[in-house]
C-alpha cells in the first residue's frame, strides 16, 4: 500500500482548519507543507493579483507550526516583480529571515507575453534582480544550513531512492522533510543493501545547506 502522501504547491487559501487537522493526525500524510507565498509586501502581492497579506501569512504559518508538530515548511518567492522597490524587497527579506522556512525556492521575475505584469511600467533591472536574488539566496542558505545542523543526532524514517553513483556503499533517499526534485537528499553511509522504495530508520550525523549525511539505525 501507499506509505506516504505528500501534498505539494498548496496556496494559503486551501489551508482550512480541517485540512490542517488532516496534516496533524493522518499518519500517511507527511508533515511537509509546500506554501507558494511569492512575496511578503502587500502592495507587491496585490500587483501579482494574490489575495494574501503578510499578516495573514504570518498567522497561517504560526498556526501550522502550532498544530502540526515537526512540520517542515517550504515556500517560493519572486524577486524583481515589476514595480518592486528596494523597501518592498527589504520587507520580503525581513519576512524570510523572521519565518525561518525549512526550504525556499527563489526566482527572478521572468516576463511572459500578454500578462498583466508584462504591461506594467517600472521594470526592475536585471542587475538589481540578480543582486536581490543572490542576497536572498545567501540569507536562506544560512538558515537552511542552521536548521539541518539542528537535526543532527535525530532519527528519521527515510525513503530509499537509490545509491550514490560516485561512491559505493552509500544509499540516497528522503525523509518527510525533503520533496523530490526541489529539495536536498539524505546520504546514508555504509548502506549498500537498502533497496529503492524501502523505508529505513536513519540517524542524522551531519547537516549541510541542502543535504544531510546519516547512518542506518540497526
């Protein structure tokens, strides 16, 4: 049967109390929330036609953390949206710094034809977009590394996906905290036996920015 159900890319409006309760109590639903917030300044969110506000986001994140023990929260943000001022970017930066998301994807704004954003004035220069992108990536990388280091010596169930192509005897997988393709992986030293699809107990030994090294619990 199915062991894990991972819900991805769920907008804040979908997180009713009932859904939060499912995350908190249903054993098969992994405690991983993928919340694409995109920005944290209300004016930029309005420009994006997003119904969310920073206050509403903060309230939801606090509720998720209070009601789903051990929840891992991932989000995505866009820098350089047309009209984004330095002050608005700094609001986003402070938000990311304060919330300490487990995982974050950051993108620079990319213009698409025939969209409302494409018709907006006040385009942000490529140079400024790149500065903001690298600044936010640097901030989040530090947060992610601190969180992963904080997981050292804990034990987690890990779904095996395969073995390291470059080093023998190392299995590779993910815990509930890592989604496929977008997050890091867990490298399990001294494990040549575990088969893809198997779920094994792993003690985490060393956390890095994206990945974690561990060993099987015998």
